[in-house]
């Protein structure tokens, strides 16, 4: 099995951190290719930038399918271009926020999300509503870090994520935390893996590993003919309506 894990940023700065986070978690029969985009703007902290980068994400999904990957992960908790990519390709496409929310009940009855910065809070909250999980989400808060600064102080990011998680669990009544940024989570788990028992004891959901495991599971289902994505409406492909227009879109994304 081959899984493409895309860091949807125009830089390789985060690839090593994410590769380290995923390597020990992948099954022995799974190859995980951590990729990044060759695009500008480099980061997607703001909505206009995210919208521009989503074209690159769609191109990467189309290419991943052509390259024979069995699943495609969009490594950002905004789940950017998730619906569009599922419309475009037949291999499973995973958004870490959707995957984390979907599995959260196995960790606790209610959850809170600790994301990276204030700009992400309303975006994440909107996606919680779209995913139908608002009743079980106690709150969305942030640690106050932007992505370009995180790799410069991994310990600092992890410490702030831990302290924010402890605080929000106590104040909100949530039972578990979704760390709502793939890079924040990678920082947190790197420090936890170094032997920090306080970090290890806290009930947190790691979106990188959850997304990887969902990718493995859905790829397995597809292999056995059991991943039957509906093309009736929401994920209907354009070629079902207008083959010429669909061909034009694919040409633009090639």
C-alpha cells in the first residue's frame, strides 16, 4: 500500500517533522510519501491564501491517483479542498479534522479543539458544524502560533499546546482534546515521545496518525471493493453531467 500525505504548503520545512511523526505509526506493508507543494503563497494561515493553494491541492490529488497511490491525505486541519478532491478522484481522500472528529467518541463523550492561532478558530468551528459534531464540541481555542514559527521552537509549541489542553479540559468539561493543527500535533507528539509522561497521559487525539490510519483502512476497503463513495450528488463527478467540461478541468489540473 502507498499513501500520499500532502503538507499543503509551498515549502519542505515541515516534511521532516511530519515524516518523523508518521514513520513509526504506519503498518509494515505501507509506504508513506510525505509531499509538499510548489506553490505561492507558501502558507495558508489566511483564507485568501488557502483558497489559492487549494488549486495546488487538487492538482496533487489528481497526480497521486495517476501515480498509483492508494489513498491521499490532506495534511491540514482546515481540510482544504477535501470535497473537491473527493469529487475528482476515486482513491480515498482524507481530511485530518473530519477523521479526528469521526473517531473522537472512542476517546470520550465530548471534545474540545486546540488549534494554532486565532484566525483558525472560526474556520475550525465552522467545519465542526458542517461535520455535524457541534453538540459534542465544547469549544475551539488556540495556542497562538503561526505555522512558519513552529519548527523554530518545537518544545515551545508543545508546551503551549499542553497547557492550553489542560486548561480547556478543566474549564469546558470536555473529555478529550483534538489538537487542531497537524504541525502543532507533530510538535506535541515529538516531545511526548521523548519521555514526557505528562504529555503522554493527557487524552489527546493526534490528527496525523488518525488520518494515516483512516487512509490505511479506506484503502483496504477499496481493495476489497467495499469503498463505495456515492456519486449521487455531493461527490458527483462532473463527467457524469458534462464530459467535455470535466476533461477541461482535468487538463487545467494537469
